[in-house]
C-alpha cells in the first residue's frame, strides 16, 4: 500500500469521526465538535437562532460526508495517477482553511469565544500536518 493511500485513509478516519460528532454529538469538544464555541451554548437560548446554527452544522456534516464518500470511491477504484490528482486536490481544498476559517477562529480564540483556549493554534497545526503529510506522500508518487 502506498504512503499516499495510508495518508488518505488517515484523513478519511479523522473526517469520519468529525462527521459522526457533528451529526450525533455536536455539543462535544472532541473531534472538532461545535461545543468548543461558546456561541453554540448561547444559541440555545434562542430557538430560532439555534435551529439555524444546527442547520449549518448539519450542512457542514453533510458536505463532509459527500466529500468523504467521493474520496472513498477514488481510493477504492482509481489508478495511481487519479489518486495523485486527488491528493493534490485535497492539499488545495484543505489549505483553503487558512483563507477564511483560520483568521476567524484566531479572532474568536483571541476574544475568548472558544474553549479550550488556544484551540485555533492546535487546529492550525493539525491541518498543517495533514497538508505536509499529503505533500510528502504526493511527491514520491509523482516521480515514480
């Protein structure tokens, strides 16, 4: 099994735990649940806002589910060249986190809107590691 497949499987496992958390235990502070956001609890005071927030959380989970299902098909049925291109697409899509989401979560972290403190840094490092791992897996596959 190639290193690229191993990294992709690791990513699939991580994202699957996040999907399960978002669908079945959104209050959780584990597996990137929305319980880290203090606004999640505050939204419960207003049913209209909380329903909207729950809708968005489930929308994210559903989008991730589509993404993961397609990635599983690619992993199981594609040739090595397609897997390389899928890896490149993953690097680009994962890196998009730093465009809008990372600045926002850093701001919320700085303004004490998430718990635990410095969660944004841990999340930033985790995403960087996945980008690095995919990069390290793609490069040798390109020059095979």
